[in-house]
C-alpha cells in the first residue's frame, strides 16, 4: 500500500493519510478523487492549514536508468516510487532525426541550409539524455510538492567522500569508529579499480579488499595500499606483495590517487543545482553512506530502499514494510516527426497531423468495458489511439485491439506510464462512488 495524498478544497496540501482513512473520506462524501498518479484526494472543506501538516522529506537516489524516490515523515515511509528514465531512447531518436535530415539534404531537393555547427552550447549544457533524467526528477519533486507538505529533500550526490575518508580526524566520532568509513573506502576502491579484480580482471564476482603489501610484511591500512581482488587471486597471492605476485603495475597504480574529477557525475551535480531552485533545503549524501544505512537497516537492494537510506538524516528505524512502490516509466510526449521511414531511410508512411482521436490520445489511461468478443471484460490500460477507431490496449500483457466506443479516459497522458501495482488498483474507489468524481482530475 501507499499513503494517500490529501489536499483541501483550496488545494493546500494536508498530511497524507492511510488508505483506510482515505476510503472512509471518499465513501462518506467528504472528499473526492483529485489525481490518480500520485493518488490524491481533495477534501470538500477547508483543511487545518499548512501549520498542522507535519513536514515530509523526499529522498532521491538518482540512477542512470532508474531513480528511487522515497517520501518520509519522521521514520515512516509514506510513499515510494521507482522512476525509469528514457536515456538511450532519446539518443536513438535524435540519431534517427539526424539520419532523416541528412538523407533529405542528399536527395535532389531545394537547397536547405545546414543545421549543424550553427549553435553555441550554453554553460551547464547537458546531453539531452541526461537533461531528461534531471527533468524527470524535477517534475516529480514538483508534483509531490503540490500534494504533500514537503519540507526537505535528500539526494545522493557522490559515490564516496574523499575528504572524510582520507582525514578521519576531521569528521567526528562516526568516521573514527570506522563502520561508515569502511563503506566509503569500499566505494572509493570500487570506483578506482573499475569494479574489477586488479590481478585477473574478473568482473561481476565478489571482490575483497586486498593489501598490496600484506599487513604481515608491514603494509598499512591506508587506501594507497589497498586494491580489490577476487577470492581466488587473494588466496593465491597470500603473503606476497603485488610485485612478487607478478603485478608491479598494480603497485604503481595504487600510488596514484583517484582524481576527484573522475568520480564526478555531471548529471547528479546538475540535479543538485536544479533541486536547489525549489527553495527547499537539500541534504546530500554519499553512496558509501547509503550502503551503510541500508545494511544497518537490513534493507534489500532496490532503488526505493536505496532512496530511503540516502543521507545522514536517515532515522535509526524505518517503517516501510507495507509500502508498495509506484513504478513510473518516462515515455515522452509522442513524436513530431510526420514522416516514417523504412530501415534504409526511405519515406514509407505519414502520420496524421492531430494527436487526438475521438477525444483520446496515445498515452492516456483508459477503462475499456468490452461487452462481447475475444476481449470481453473490464480493462484498465494505457492506450495507443488509431484514426480507425480501433485502439490498442494491453490485456494480460498482450496487445489487444478494442473499439474506441468501449473506452473511457481515466487519466490524460502526462509523459509517464504507471505500472498499476495491485495496491494502487485497490486504492481507486469502488464504482458505486460519486460518478462525477473521475472527471475531477482530468
Ligand atoms: Zn582475480
């Protein structure tokens, strides 16, 4: 389950409520459904005001393909999501567009001015695939800001904190005790040795921290004497130094500290700057601390668990057992390319000018009530519209063709696809409920 967001009649965010309370409010007519994603109800009265709402903290673990989101109030997780980005898809689309333009220029047509090397990149420019990741996350921060009393943000910014790791004395008790420092050190080593065994190059195997000059031979615990080795290599090396083991290059590489710039992730820093524009305080954490918190709280490795464990503000206990994350996938807003080409770049089809067909468009979530035939039944699915009136929806994981007259829109396309986890479906009020309410959120 997930907590249900509540806004009052003036759309002022209230404390999120347990789904049972939301159901009571809906069935007694004190509230109506306002948004389906994230599921929000709107009270018919003025709420208690923002002063009575307990501030929530949104924690973000940005990833290359998937970003984890977790919303905490005190030590309780109220809502979680996993946001899957478009990444490579954007690059592929831009490549395709480039190919179409190139082919057009080469054909015997009127002269078209070149459209490359004619634009300057502004400061802080990000490749479109990365920019879209940052924009996806900002969109969701803004959406949550509108429906819940958001007071602070936490973001994982870097993999490890070099300064804290190298100078344990500047960072207080926690680092000196070493548990957290160990996690930071491990992240540093993974980055420095590219997640491979330094001796045989093995990847995707358990790696151990290994002393280049063994401790028994007077080697120190400093990171400059540490590397990563797979279990067989570590055992085979025994009490030899790396040079004696036949790998003098490991000794040489270990002396070079990892350049700070090498570990800087542009997209994460761009996200950090963008989050600051929300005006909310942004706490930043390291990957080492996230792992430390996650193992301390005995959480499994999922994106939203990682998000819940980001930052020093993570409480000592977390109440999250009943949470089902909402799975969100960025889908984009369709294409403006009217001409479809075959694999060789020849135009083969032209798309209609308008996106809307019979009042619906691709990406809407529809409820299809099919009275007879192969697909008889009631289905809720994302739709792909066709001018013929035969729309594609997904039934039992397969594409099915359903006529538009059986479809009613529940949710307008907003660039994201939502996986209707079982929990989210049960949150939707029963059909007997105020028939006017579903239109409220369109
Ligand atoms: Zn090895």
